[in-house]
C-alpha cells in the first residue's frame, strides 16, 4: 500500500502549505531590510532598456538585474509598504518548494521522501533569513530559476530523449534568469554533467551551450563595466582558512548546530555522505552527494557567506536527509514489527508513526530556535529605515520637480537617506544631497530649494 499516491497528493500539498504558513505568516509584519532601499533605488534609477540590456547581455556585468522584476512593480503599485513585498517574496519561496518536490521525485525518490524534502525546505532555521529578509530576493529568485531549469531539463531527459531546438532555448532562458538573479547559478552546467554521468545518459549539447553562457556571464563579472568581482566583498580568496571557515559555518547552520562543528566532525560527515552513497548505490544519492560539493563553490571562498546563501545547496542536503530518514524509519519499523506485542500493528503503520514523530521533532526544534534566535532578529530588522519612512509619511513634504534637496543631518551611516528620499518622492528630476556624506559649502546650501535635518531623531523641514 502506497499512501503517497492518488488523492493523498493534494492533501500532502495542503499539509506542506499549512506547515509553511505556520512558520512564516508572521514575516508579513517585518519591516524592509536596510539593503532593500539600496537595491530598490538602484533599479529605480535605471531605464527599462538598461534593465533589459542587463538581463539579456550577461557579458556587460549588470548587478543581478532580474530582481528589478520583483522590486519595481511592487514599488510602483504599493510604494514603500513592506507587506506586499513580503507576500510576493513568500509566494516565490513557496513556488520554489513546489519545484523542490518535483525535482526530487524526478530524480527518483518516493513521493513520501519528496514531501519530507519539501518540509525541510519549508522552514529551516539555519537559513531563516531566507523567509523574512526581502533583501535576499536574489537567493530566492536564483533558487527558483535554478530548480526550474533542472526540472525542465530532467523531465525531458527522463522521457528518454534529448532536448530539441526550442527546448534548449527554453532551458537556456531559465538558466540565464537564474544567472541574472545570483552567481550561484554558474554551477548549473556542472550539476547537469553529474546528472548525465550518474544516470548514464548522453546529451551534451544544452550543457555545452550552458557552459558558454557561463563563460559570457563570468566575463561580465570579472571584466564588465561594473564587474562584481572588483569589489573586495565579492573577490574570492582561495585558501584553506576560507574553506575551513565556510565548512564550519555552513554545517553548523544546515544541521542546526551553530558553533558546534569542529573540523574532525566535518571530515566525518563528508565521509558518511559518500559512504552512504556508495553503500546504498542509488543514483539520486550520488547526485545529491555531488550537488552538495559543487553548488556552494561560488560562495565557498567569499568571506562570511551563510544563511540564505545556502538555499541552493540546501536542496541536495534535504533530499539526502529525507532518503536516509525514510530508510531508517522503514528499517526500524520492520524490526519492531517482529516484536510479539507490535506484530499486529504492522510495519507500515509503525513506519508512519516514526515518520510523523520525526517530522514533529524537527518542527519543534525549528520552532524553538525561531522563538529564541530568529524572532528577535525579525523584530529588529530595518527599524530605523521604517521609522524614517513613517516620518516622511506623516510629514508628507511637497517639493517641486527639478528641485535641489539637502539633508543637513540624518541617522544613517551610509547613503540610506538618499535612497529613501528618492523612493519616497518618486521624481528622478530631483537632486538629493547628504551633508554627512558629501559636506556642502555655504553656497551649495544657499542654492538648495529644500533643507531637511533630524533633531533628536525627528525629521524637521528647515526650509
């Protein structure tokens, strides 16, 4: 008897959605992240043609242009109200969860294991900022299109044929969208090479074209007009120290054991992954083992990457864990079913109870960690940014087009006040200056049409 076929599939989907809602509903009340203002203002200042150029010309090195399709329509219709941004953000995450299930099943796991994989991704405290910090829209969009490109590719390959002309084009479009979202997507061709080798198929044309797309993209990131790798925060340092730091941090987050991993336990875990793949000898386990090695490479040698940045690697770990958990529950259930007291219950029922207990335990631990560690971060996120937006909403200053606006003082360390003012006034003809960042002369202040400052934290219009 298979409980994961037929009518139970919609019921399982509803269960996953309910589980997701239980953990993330309160994120709709979270404020904007400070980086949201910079991201949104950056796209707002671009023309539609510049955004399109950035999306279809990866060699130009545009900064993650596909996120403009998220930020700009929401800003146009809802302004600086965070709830609609969070709603769409969560909807995109939920679509990604559906693709997670679909890809897992295509790779050969049972529907039950696919559902367990989805539950792991639904809410994972190790990557908690993925669910409430909208500045991580890049990771959400990259994961969405990454999974979509693989689902599209694998679904066709599982039918026993190679991708044809238009299908290759569609695959490349999905891959380009993933690349336009974040650099993690450069690993897609490598992952597909692993798929073709492990599943003993042979179709290299779309992978070679994907590799060519990767080369154009990497050229843009290293030699483009605004080459991302020219910035220290995005320049990899290939060293053992960076590798160790990433391993300890990422394993601590992925296994809900932050600051508890040591190098000996990292080595032991890697040994266990490949030993299990060898011992069980299932293609999907080999694929996941290579997935968790390959997909973190774009961030593995950057400083301080973790949390939501592990969204793509999380898929491989989640599938691997779901298969192992289902197998252990089944083995233990068969053993317990031989007991005279439990024999009448049956192995299937015992296995079901063990799986439900495991899911409950996982959910309980995630809930505890969310209440203790995540919720304070959620409540504190973007408080200053939201306070300034609220003060502008209350004051509702009116300025003429083509005016010069100067802020004598503001509460931010960086350029946030200029970003917020741009987005609140919605007038590209305005010239906005921050005295704290670029000190203004007496003559420049005299030429300013409007002067604002902050006194004891309150926004005041001086002129």
